[in-house]
C-alpha cells in the first residue's frame, strides 16, 4: 500500500464507525503489545481530522492484519547477561513524495525511532516525527 498521503480528491468515507476512536484504540494496542503496527497506525492517525475512503481502507487493513496474526506474538526469551541495550535509527524526510512535496509533514520532517531492551527482551519502544521550528 505504501505511505499514506492526503487524498484531496478521494471518495468520502462509506462506513459510519468512528475513525478517530478506532485510531485511539489502535494506538493503545501498538504502545502496549503490538509494536509491529506502530508505523501504520501513525500514518492513519495523521488523517484523523478528515479521513477519506483511502484512509478508511488503510485502517481496515490494519484490522485484517491483527485478525490474521492474533495467534502470533513476541517470544521473549531472557538472556542471563542482565544487559540493558538501546537501538536507535532515523531517516531524513522519509515521508517525502514528489506529488506532495509542498506539504510540511511530507518534505521537512524526519523520523526517529528506538527500542530499549533488557536481557535481550524489548521493554520500551517509540517512533516519532521530529518537529522543526519554523
């Protein structure tokens, strides 16, 4: 599917469920038990104010993925070294797309993410857009 962008000429939403509320529930889920959906939930959350059918379809795909992977999980097997590690990564203007280059959040912002592990098991993670001063 790729990175979501504003769907200026897109079809209006077809379903009556509360988009913003569902994004909140997915956000809770990704912060507590499902780090694998962090990026996609963030992409959908960017359009909570004015979602179109394209954004609605993306949220439904997250739901389908969660249903298909409900019996999967993180297998945490602690190591005996009692070591605290942190892994960090970033990309520069990763949301940039030539058709939306004029949009601030597509062309100027970079993404930073990290995972903190203890005994080889993830205990905290985050992925955020960096905010630039005007």
